[in-house]
């Protein structure tokens, strides 16, 4: 996720040992850095174009990588963050390669989610953490639990049905806020988060009220984070059943064993 800091030794080895490396990153500095590790690095960024459906982009990316695989070359695809998180091309490329009889694997990486936990000081084990993609949350009926931390990915693309835009206007974010207002008060504090991609940069952490999200700067890579709005509600029925099991276990332990 951060240039030079989050690349594991296994991933570096795959890059260095490949015959050709495809790079799926938006920062030219990262591409230059990868080029220091390998002489044949090819950018996948030109496949993205404003107004072009991302489904076409991903299909072309997969075909570019598979063409080299079919030619007998050892291919490595290097993507920012975790290659399987909000990245369709790597999943599709691996599935297609395996379907055609070629060995393929994915190495895990440090994702924006990992950075988010560290930068915002969130432990998902405390209240739980629900992760949803902004548009999917709007298109489908999803059950929100305001007692957990809610992480909304790709808030800048909220409501995009075209799959061809890099951002949606304010009115779309307003609809997202209207939806969230069914479970959260409009004055509920939330955060806009963007992980740092260069060592000299700081992560973007902007705190604001939910009602102010439509007017804020929200990019495709911006994540909207809503802390819990209410305390956890005890499940008394389940707790009673667990107490009964505990009492039964105590009685069994107290029963003498006669040889």
C-alpha cells in the first residue's frame, strides 16, 4: 500500500523472478520503483478511460496477462495493497489461468483495510466491524448494525450504475447519507479515510458529521467510516442458555467417578 514499505519478501521474489511484470497501480512513482526490480514492467493503467465500462477494462487486463502466460512466460501481476481486495482483474486472471491448466497463485499483501485499523486505532474485535461497498449498499437491502463500526468503501463512487465513472456528483452522496440516516443521526461523527501511498505522505483522516459528507471531498479511494452509534445490546435469551450450559458443566465436573 505504501511505496517500499509493504512489499513482503515472497512478493518481491515473484516480481524479480518473473519473465514479465504487469503493474496495476495509479501512481507513476510506484511503477518506477517496480521497474528497478525488473526490466520488463508493463502498466495496466492505460486500460482505464473515463466513460469506458470497468468491466471492459478488467477483461482487457486479464487478456493481456493471459496472452503472456499462453506464450510460455512466467507472469507476475503487481497490484497496490492486497491484490484480491477491490481488484477484479487478479481474481479473474487466476481463475482463467487455472481453467486453462496453468498454475496460478495470489500472494496476500497489506491492504487499505489493514492501514485503516492502524491509522484510526480501530480494533474490530471490540464492537465488530461491518464492511460494505457504497454502491452495493445502495442497490441492495443490507442490514446495518449501528452498534458495530461501519466501513463504507469507494464512497466517491456511491450510486454509480454505469461502471464507467471515476466519481459521482454530490446528489449521489446525498442519497447515501439519506440511506445512512435511517440508522444514524445526521450529527453522528464519521471519518473520511485514505491510506498513505508514499512514505512522505500522511494518511487522510478527516472527521465530520454525517450530514456534511455530500459537500466533502470524496474520491474513489476515499473510505467512509462510521463509529458505533449505540452500545451493544445484550442477547438475554442466549446468555440464559449459556448460563445453563455452564451450570450443567459444573455439575458434571462435580460428579464423583467410581472406578
